[in-house]
C-alpha cells in the first residue's frame, strides 16, 4: 500500500511517501501554501492509496486512529484548542486533501492513541469528580506515535519479543515526554491533558505547582494571556537561559562558563532522571531504556548523565558507542549491564503508515 503521510508542525508540514512499510520520498511543505504544495507533491510522487495525517490531540471522542468523514472532521475542528500549535494545521491539511481528492481515504492518526491503554489510576486527575465528568478531563499523553514506534523498534534491535519487555521510551526533542511501555502497552507517561506537562522542554515549562500558577495570577499580577504565553513559549530551557532553548545552545553556553546555562542543563537532567524513575516504578522494573527525538538521538552528554544517574538500576552505556552527533539506530549497552540502552531514530511516518493500513484493512 502506498501511503502519503502528512505530519503538520506549527509552521510547516512534513510529507513522506511510505510504500509497503518503507519510506521512499520526503518533503517539507509550507503551512501557508500547504494545499497547493501537497497537490504538487502528490502529482510528483504518483498515485497513492491513502493519506495519513498526524494529529497531536484527538480529544475524548477519538482515542484511536480513524478514517475521516464529515462527522469526524467536525469533531477534530472542535478540539483544536487542545493543541493550538499543531491541530489547526492538521485540520487544514485534512480538509485540503479531502477537497482535492474526495475518493482518497484519509486517516487521522493521533499522538494520544498509544496511551489509550493506560489504566484509570494513571489517567484520572484528583480534582472534583464533577469537573472530570463534566468536562471529560483525563491524562491523555502525547508523542504516542513516536513512543510506539521506538518501543517496537528497540525490541527488534535486541532480538526479543516486545511482549516480554518493560521499556521506558524517552522522546526528547523540542517537546519531550517519557512513556512506560509494559510488554507493548502504554501504562504511564509524563504529559497529561495537554502537552505542557511533565519534563522540562525547549520552550515549555513542564509540570509546575498549580498553586504557584494561581499565585502568579492572583498575587503576581500576571494576566491569563501572560501566564499562558510564558509557560508555552518562553519557559523551559529558553526561559532559564535567555537562549533559544536549543540544547546545543544551552551546552555551548555552559561550556563557555554561563552559569544560567549550566543550571538549566542540571535542571533538565534532574527532572528527566526523576521521571524515568517514576516510569520504572509504574513498570515494576526495567529491561530497556530507549532514547529518541532530536536531543535523545544526538546529545551524548544527556544520555551519559542519565545512564550515570541510573546505574543503580543496572543502566550502563559503553562510552565508545555513545558518540556525539552519531545518527541512526544503535545499541549503547555496556558489557554486563542489566538494562539494554538504545537510540532509535524517530520515525512517526512509519508508525502513521502502519496505523493507516491497519484501519483500512480492518486490522
């Protein structure tokens, strides 16, 4: 099956042609001219059997991938506020494809889908039950497409069935989250109702004491708009350092003696290690630790610090294998270590294509 995968970002769309599970073509498409450029991509790459579109959030109505019809599209349009940086572009791309190719199946694939197997105790907020029931509140989790692919690929790499492994997948990029994968099923994760929770990220704060946020509104004099903009766009590594928040800039600053950058890196690693420990507790043990995403794949110093801090769990990596800026899938496990440590290239396109094929073939 030939599948066009559309992965919308806040300012551009990544398009990929996946044929029979293999990526054959990729392209970046401007979000402003997405409809026209997607048409050109389709014309250039030849006929496809279906289109898969990544949605960061499916809302409470869509916890699994689904073929898009008018009713589904209306649901997705109504949920754009849950992921305002990405879902509007996904809706626009879906609308454009359905308008230009009305007979071509379009499947919406959600970053929330993989986490639908989390148990109620992991998804329920300890707030008034009326609020949860009235507004459909729950912990959704995100980066599910990346976590699912990384866990499956890691099992292949170590030559063990996924159904035997307790795995923590670390998606570390501009956004960052962890997932506790118990024998192929997500049972816990660090993000929640929105992608703002959990780890320290490039420009997002991660989890913050809600009492502190109320204090900033009531006593600090911040407006709701200022609070949202600060947490979503100007916090995380960017807020702590005054840099772009890109890990490369943070490390360069730390190496140059910038104390703010040094502290920001330590905060990042502390939160990362602490939350990995929480994921291991949810799993009841650890067989594999997987790094993916831009930082996870390319920043050896982050991986080294994490492994050093988790040595008591049996995590150890071979320094000769933990090379900076190395690319591709690779095993980093030190000889004699009790936990497999791997780097897996983030391939949401392959996972989306697999989900599309599964939906359309009834699997």
